[in-house]
C-alpha cells in the first residue's frame, strides 16, 4: 500500500485529524474550564508519544536479530509502551472532544 501526501493536493503534509483540530476556532474551545491543554497541544503531544514509541520499537526489532534474550525483554517493554501510547492517544482524543463542549463544573467532577 502506498500513501501519497503532497502539498499541492492537501495543502500541507499533516494528517487529516491534525488539520481538523488545527482549524477549530478558539471561541469553540472550552479547555481552560476543564483544566486541560488546547486541543492542538493535546494532539501534538499525544501523537509525538505514539510516533516515538513506534520508532523505539522499530529500532529494537532491527537490532533483535543481532542480540539475545535481553533483547526479547526490551522488545516486550517497547511493545507495551507503544500500546500504552496508543491507548493514551485515544484518551487524549476524548479530551479534545470534551474541550469542545461548554464547561460545566459537574462534568469535571464526573471525570
């Protein structure tokens, strides 16, 4: 499968979710009442963690053929970190959606 992303077609090379979150006007964001970051900040931090964990896992896989049992333990830890990063990303996407609703103190207490 080949994915082509070009500035002529898409306007930039960012993923579609980034473009959507980045276009949310500040008047529609209620993150301060919830005590969370702006949606684009949440998205950027979350995506960076997922990408970093994927890169770390990929590096370990490439080294795995050269090393022994210790490498297996490191590989398992890297896989766990990647899965946790992906689960955290889903939670962060929920926070982004929550930040688009008007603030209500009872909503914060339920979370």
